[in-house]
C-alpha cells in the first residue's frame, strides 16, 4: 500500500465539507431505488459506490480537520 500525505489549507468553514445537496439527493434516490427494486443496474451501482466513497472521504477530512483544529482552539482559550 502506498501512503500519500497531502497538505491542505482549511477554509474557515471546514465543517461544511459535505456532499453538495444535489449529489446527496442523487445518492438518496439511488438508495431508495435499490430498496424498491432490490438491486441497481451496474451503472447505478458504480455511481452510488462513487458517491459513498466521496461521502466517506469528506467525513474523514472533517474528522482530521477537527483533530488539527482542536489543539489550536485549546491554545487560544
């Protein structure tokens, strides 16, 4: 496994790193479709999997940003 470190400047509103509303709605539609039909087409499944990966990546970025910001907040208190 290869590890890559990326340095990012966090925006002031880093906690807003979330899936845009239109993509969240699309993911929800795909999940609802899967529930209704029992399965998705291969293209729909790939799309849903990609959106879930994006959600996971954004959540991880928020967690890491929070971990970095927490010590800084304590220093200013």
